[in-house]
């Protein structure tokens, strides 16, 4: 983190994980910052109320039990359902909201919700004098913003999936999103929707993209794609990194894989 | 799939740049390479091989399937270090991508990749701004001062609410609260 800037962090537990919002700059303690952060958390809790598969009374749970039609549910549900279909098409089936056999958009909602809440409530902070940057991270995925003209750059650490507590790589982002999917924290929980079997070829995949909706979808798709990196030239992502099941690291930028090989 | 391999010699004074086009079968086809310095060969990932050249040459790249012809250049580096990367600016051959030819320039300083620029990209492309903003993830093992890396946020596989307490992100949040 750049020296000389005041900074404040807020943390709330929601969506089964922890959400952190960092505001950087002399005005990080201002009323504007406080109100924006509170509104951002409130919007995420509202999304959780509609979409949580762990709440019996959520719209998604009622749809699963056949008590509610998607069309009759909160308008967000239809919006997310359509977006999930588009993501399934774009990833050629590597991402799916129906891999369980019923509509479960859990893998899409977090990225979509954080992107949306950040745009609604945190982006306007970039206009507040004395605030140079604002970022939100939810369970290892983040949306970061920097005020135009500011010298601030976010230094993002990418967790080492095989060494808890250690950073494998870093990437600098001024305005964009970073998402990581993998088996490090919760085991082989990502299922290849095309085969119905857990994806195991990739330990961890990190994707940097202009927005978190895309970064999140493609990080999941990257885990499913495994050794096949052919998707990177067509995906709306800017760069990324993955750790294979064998522990090798592969990186790409601009749709091109980049390898640094030390010759003997 | 397109792939660019940057090879840097750790022990010899020469520098080898390898650019390969990797087919969908995973077979790497070397397109061109240029070496500054003498008596060097190298092998990049995917089984590509390099050829020797003379110092300061600029080699016209040959085209292979799916790749456009471009100019390959390299600058000599001086300081070797533990990362095995020599300081200098390395310009890759233009490679065709889904949205046009892309040419990548990598700058190594202090053994660390300090910049990845895309000096050539399709004119009028809506992706120009995105390309200019992007950065290649930098491996900590490539940096000399890994311990001094300043981190603002951590990206990792989703942790549970309980797992958060042990996470690096939790430590960063506490430092700013």
C-alpha cells in the first residue's frame, strides 16, 4: 500500500464469507464514505435474502421447491437467470447455473452482486474530494477503483493455494476486478457441468477483468477448462494466472500465454 | 493457442527470446528466435528450441500457422540475479489473437518483470483501453524482494466466514481498521 494515504476498512460477514471495503484517502472517515459503505453492505444483504440457497425462505429456495416461478420472483432472479444463460453460452458450457439439476445461480450471484453494489455505492465515492481509491473484496474476489488522476495503484496478492497464508504472485490494478476460483479452501467443489464430475486439473485460477461479473465467471470456467487455455483469447479478461494440479504456474495477458523460461 | 515464451539465460551472458505458436493439440511450433551473445542455446517450455545469433541483431520473424510475421528484437541485459531474468526490454513477435495481431513488450528491471506493454494492437479496437490497463501477474519467486511486497488486498479461493479469521485478508483489514 502506498505510503502517505489514510485508509479505513469495514468488514461484514455475509454470503457465507467475509466482505471487506477499503476506502483510501484523507476523507476515508467522512460521512460520505460511511454512508456509501453502509449502503453497499445493505444491498449485498438484500441480494443474499433473495438468492441464498441456505435460507428456506429465499426466492431461489422457493423456486427449487416448485413454490415460485422465476417470472413471479424478485426481478433480480430473472435478470440473473438470463445472465447465467449468456455466461453458459459464452463459456461453451464451462459455466452453468443448472449443474445440480435445478436452477442454482450461487456461482454467479456473488460476482454479479458485488459488481452491482460497487457500481451503485462505491463508484460515486471517486468524486468525493480526498478519496483516492475504494475497493471491495468478498471471499477472495474483488472490485477495485481508483480516482482519475490519482497516483494510487492497488497491489493485489494472489494466495498460494498450496501454502496457506502465503502469496504466490502479485498484480497491480487501478480499475478492475480480480477473482480466484479453486479447490484450496473448500475442496473439489467446482463441478464440470459438461460431465457432472468435479474439476481437478487446476488448483487455483485467478482472472483479472474489467468487471467482477466477468472475472468471477471466467475464473470458474478456468478451473473447469483445466489444461486447455484456448479460451483466453476469446474471453473478456485481461490477464490471469493458474496453478495446475501438478503445481505448475501458467500466466497469460492479452489472450496470449506468457512463459518465462530460464535456460540452462 | 498462442503462447509467447521469454527465455533468459541465468549463467551465460547471452539472451534468447523464443516465440512459439502452440497448437490446440499442445504441440509447440517455434516461429523465430534471436539470441544476443555467443554460443548460447536454450529450451523453452513446450520443447521449443532456440538458435544463436549475433549481438544486437534484429531478426525478421517467420510466419507460422496462425501467426503473423513480425519483427523480433532484444536488448542485452547486464545484471544476473536469483530470478534468472536479465534486465532489459524484450519485444515479442506479433501474434495473431482472436481480435487481431498483438505484440508484447516485457521490461525486466532488478530481475523482476516491471512492465508488460502491448505496443501493437489492432487500430480502432474497443479493447485498446483495457489492454493498456492490464498487468501480468508477477510471481513472488521472480522478485528479489518478495518479503517487501506491499499488498493491499488478497485474491484467493473463497473462504468460509470462519476461514476468513485465519486469512491474510483479515490481517490486512485489521491493519486498516
